[in-house]
C-alpha cells in the first residue's frame, strides 16, 4: 500500500531524477525532486517525507553532510545513491545514519524494490520486549527505563534480531542476513558500524556501565543485561 507515502528524490542529473520520479509516481507514491543540496534539510523538516532517496555527489552540499543534518532531528529512512564504489564511502554513509545505499549505474526497478522493502519494514506494527527493552516497529522506536528514542529501520531490524533470543550469540553473517532482504555482499564492518550506532543510542537510555549489546570476540554479538562488554 503506497497511498499517503511520499519520497523525496535528491538528484542533480535531470534525466535520472525525472525517471526516478516517474517510476515512483507510477507506483502510487507522491514524489518530489530537488536537484541541489542546500535546500534539502529544510524541505525535509517542513514536509516530513516517508523516505529520502539521496545522491551523495550534489552541488551546494553533499549527501553525507545532508544525512548528518537530517539525523539531528529525524529518523526518516534515507537511501544513498552513489557513484563511489569504495567501501569507506558506503560505511561512512551508514555510520552517519543512512539505512541503505545503491551504486550507479543501477536499474530504476531495483531502486523501487529497495524503496518498497524499506517502507514495508517501517510500516510493520507490533511491540517486542526483551531484557529491559521495548521495541516499537511501527514507530521505529526503542524504550529503556521508561524512555523512548528513535532508531533507524536498519537499527530496528538488527535490534529485533538480537531481542528475539536474549543471550544467544549471533554471528556477523547472521546479522547481515537480517539487514538487507536482497542479501547483497557487504563486509562485516557494516554490522560493526550499526552496532556502534545502536549502542550509543541505548547508552543514552541507561547507566553508562550497563552495556546491553555485548561483543563476543571472534564470533559476533549478543543482547544481555548486566555484564560489561568485551569491546
């Protein structure tokens, strides 16, 4: 169901931007196109889109800077579009709070599939509880010590997996399988980056000595209250 969902396309290549907007509108989304970076943040603040499809290389202000600014006030899903294939650029985007990325050249159909997958996950309802956490999938929020905080859709899927079996050690490969429905090839560092971001947010809700996501050296991660983390 796409009714009422809006996507902001930020792309400075006119033909590609128009093509993406046409595909989105044909699928039933409301789509808006911005061709440079300086007005994006205020547009997002004023219009609250359902998802932002954001090119990294933009005139005025680049997509990574825009992602950082948006994350200061919103957890709207962000999918980065990049012509840079270096892993550091992808990881930097994810560390700043992007939910997904796609590399040029790409098929518009692949972009649409990715967008639909992200919005479908965000739309899922239900509240999950484990250890001293509550996870609200519909709102992309987690609660600890009676305080709620926003997390990104990728962080929500990662935390949901850990909460499904408290105390169980999940390998990085297992966690990667839960992050992306298309099982793309990414490195273990992608999971480490999301874990670091998630830990930082959870630490805001608890005592600094009460780490809840623990590293298991050479294996992966587990969710468990009480013991200090080994990393």
